[in-house]
């Protein structure tokens, strides 16, 4: 009896022993190990990336056979069937092959925008995962403004606004978490308020993209994509890090965590807190009240399956932003206190955002895809100037946004039709002491069609859109009346409304040469309805010495742009050159009228004229060995802007710029990277209304990054020096340029990140 029992136990044990399999191996390219290749088994939840020496290992596999798949960007996918009945613990050596199509055509794509690089639009995609630049005091704009044709109008470290090809403020559309931002971007001293937390990349469309995004996109589009690394792993992934900035004593802590389950359900969270003291300029002078701090929390949940993905996201962002006084450089009036003082002082802005978004994408079959987004954004803004317990300017804004589109694809055609709309409700806080703009409602709805035809090397794309936008101002609220605010061109009713309608369109062509070059040309027309401030402003702007006046009679801006580009890429060398001309009818600008109020405030008014902007960008990169080992790039841009009637220069036109960048991995077997950037900004000798010329300057940045691999985890150390030449400069499109307040001096940024 005992012997039979022992026999059964041995038999069961043998069954389990033989049913547990393992597979190990190494991924190679040209006899060199390949790290970070994605290896997936078709059974269980087996997915992992190869180590720094190209190794992978799976254990506890119960099935007797399965499919193994290996993928890596730029390589052909590898797939094979494993039969464990023949070998219970195989060791594989897999050679990946280069995808030669990558060098026959330009294939960088913008999945979020639904455009490929063959599309006639000029598109740039920038990765933000580089730890060396995480925690830039200027947020996302501090990272992407080195892109040719992209600039930032700064008001200190914490406030930064994007400009694309000389157009900014309400002329650039920013999409964050699927939402079209409307958070008072019309104000020169109101930043986007976005940092890089939970963001993997930024896509930039240069030029009118009004077909896809409606009113406001005549300058271009900046689209921020969420980091969804957790969707590609069967285990929990995330990171924890910190950033330190010497120039402002800035300290930032951040972390992310995400998990996708077997049934496709996922959850993720990101959080960061950041505090900065006043920054030093190149003369070691503290720029008073340039301090700021912010806290951000992001939560995501949803499900991702083969043909369906739904994602619900919530973002909370709270900012305290010091306001630099116009007379800061007068010693007796400076607001500087002492080094590392991070306590907020008067005047400052407090801005709180709540953003809730639901996005859904369904692949109905191989040809039909539907997408929809609904978002709600609540923005609370207070500008506190004279008393900590009083609000000088206070605005609450709620923005409901929706977009839906249907895409049909066949062998040669891609058809996209969509609807898009928004409702903005803005109110002054009842306890606000100053009224700059009235309460206002804005409704906008649009319908569009975009068609793309491809045949071998030829691509044609065209589209049309129709929009209706209605804006109504209401100055009847009790506190508005009490403060003495009246609408411009007031008719006594306390209400004013404007209706803007119109068509926009585009047509473009691209040709793919056999040797890996592509030629693009695009003709497009977009429009922008005047924003609330341009129409209805009529009051003192707290934190400034300006009394601002709008004009209810403004027409909408309508532009016509023609741009062309040529790009070529091979294994060693790539380059791209783009040129553009952009005629803007009814261009709205802001200038000093030369008059003052009885209180001594300078009266600034919005005006309208026709304008022409033109110029171009170039980019070239040389990689004599593998791109991840050594690359040298040179890029630059030239932008001109004139008022057509008198030929006078426009305001806020960036200076010419060239950027030389060097990336090098000195020891092939060690995860050490060094990099250097030299930026030459030339003298801006074409000042616009009420502007003066600004001298040129040079900015040199350099740094190093070291990555230590510990099993599946990575520990990264990075140090980056910005403005290492300690240049004393004021950028031409700085909001503080009129008061000659310098930008930050030399800054050493230390980054430490643990990725798991």
C-alpha cells in the first residue's frame, strides 16, 4: 500500500516537474546584443525587455508550446513557435534584421493627430523621457523651445507661453489630456501651467491646423501625449525621481505608477511637487519675486483591448506664481529678500486647475475607426497684489469640450469626418477688487472633412471645415457694476455679443523619392475669432501699470499660408529644410496708445491691421556611427513679420537662431552618455511697435547621464549645466524685455530617477 502511494506521489511530481518550462536567450543585431527589445510569449502574462547585454529569461511556463515575439523600433519583428516537448529549457540566440523601409521613406508618424510624415503638414515629434531635462523650471516649454521655429515668451521661470513661427498667445492651440486648453492663454502674463509629469512626447504642427482644431490654430498646434508605458508590460511599472536647480534653489519630487491587468483593465497615477526661490541672473543679482511652486496629481483608469480602448483621466494642478515687478532693477524697489526664500510674497498669482477627460477609440474593422473625447476643465485664477487677504483680479472659468471623428481607410484613400465644439463660461469672482474683462459665455461648434489619397510615392491631402462661434459679454453682475466697469462701445444694456462664422480649408501634396527623400508643399487657410480680452477688456490689469482697452468691432483673423519642405534621410546623414509665408488679414496686436488714465496708468489698446510673416527652418544631423553612439546636429530658424500697409515690423517676432548639438556615448559597453548644445541667438534689429532692438547672445549647455541596470530596474543619474557661459541676456520675446529684466544665469540641474 505504501509503495503504491509513493508511486502516485512520484508520478504527480514528475508531471509537475515536466510541465514547468523555461526559455532564455539573447537578442542580437549584427553580432551585438540589443537592450530594451520587447520580448513577449503568447501564454500567460509573459512580457519583458532585454537587459543591457541583450538577455531575457522566462520561467514557470506550464504550456507545452507557445509563440515568442520580439519587437524593437527600426527592426523587423521576429516571431517563432516554441515546442517544449522537444526541449524543456531552450536557449535562443535571435538575430533581428533592420527594417530597410525606414530608410526608403520617412515614416515618423503622429498617431494622436492622425497624420503621417508623408502628410503635407510640417510635423515634429519630441521625446520628453530624457531624464536629463526633467524638471525644467519653465515646464514643457523649457524643453521644446529648442525646436526650430518654436520659441517661448517667458515672464520669469514659472510663466512661459509658446510661439510657433512668430505667432503666439491665442494663435497656438495646446491639447493636453485630449482637451483643447482655454485657460486664459490670451494674457501675456498667464502661462500654460503645464509641466512634464506623465508626458512622454510632444507633437508640434507648424502652421494652420484649423481643419482638425478649429478657431485659434492659425499658428500651429502643440499636443502633449501621456506616458503609457504600463500598457506594454504585464507587471507594475513606474518611476520615482527628483530634480534640483541651482539657479533658483529649485527642488522637485515626482513619481509615477501604472499597472495593466490580464483582462485589459489598467490604472495609473502620477504626482509631483516643486518649489523654487528667486533666480539669479548672470551678475548674481536676485530677481525678486521670481519664485514659484506647484503641485500636480494625475489619475488614469480604463481598459485596452485589441479593438477598443477607453481612458478616463483626471488632473489636479495648483500653482503659486510670483509676479516680477516692472521696477525690479531699481534697488530701492526690488522685491528680492534672501537666497532660498520660497515663501510667497505680494504680488502673486494662484492658479488651480481641475481637468477630467474621457477618451475612447474603437477599431470596428480593418478599415473603420471611431474616436471620441469629452472633457471638462475648471480653472480658478486669482491675482493678489496689495493685501494677502484680498483678490485684485479673480476669474473662474469652466470649459466643456468635445470632439468625435470617424476614419475610413481603404487601399488608397483615408477619409476622416468629425465634429468638434466647446462651451466656455467665465465669471469674475464677486470679491475681486478689479475688473479687467466682464463675465462672458462662448459657444463654438464645427464640422470638418479631411481626405488623404496615397499611391506609391504620391500623397494628396485636402480638407474643409465650417465653424460657428458666438461670444457674449455680461457686465450686469453687481460687483462689476460697483467697480465702475463698462463694456467698450457700451449701448446701455450691459450685454454685448458677437457671432463669427466661416470656412477654412487646406490642400497639400508630398512626393516620396526612391532614395529616401520627401518633398512637401501645403496651402492652407485658418481663422481665429478675437478672444474675450481683445473684444471686451476695459480696465486695470493687476500686477502691471497698464489700463487695457479692447474693441467690440474687431473682425476675425483669417490667414493664408503656403509652406514647403524637403527632407532626406539615410543611415549616416539626414536633413530637412522648410520655408513658409503666412498672410494674416485683420491681425490683432497690443500696443501703448501713448495716453494715461487719471490714475497715471499707461493706456494699452488692441488694434487690427494686415500682417505678413515669412521665414523658414532647417535641421541636419550627421551620425558617422550608430545614432545612439554619436550624433551631431545643426538646426536653426529665421522669422520675419511686417505690417503690410506701412511695412513696419510686428511685435514678438523672435530673433534668428542656430543650435549646434552633440550627443556621444564614449564607451560602447557602458551606459554613459554625454551631450552638449551651443545656441547662437542673433541681434533682433527689427523691433515692432513700442519695442527696441535686443542684442544677440550665446547659450551653452552640457551634461552627462549614467544609467545603472539592476535586473529589471534602472537607476539614472544626470547632471546638466544650462547657460554655462553665464550670459547676461534678455530674449526679444520675453514678457519682461520692456523692463530689461535678465533671464536666469548659470544653472546646474541634477536629476536622479529610479525606473522599475
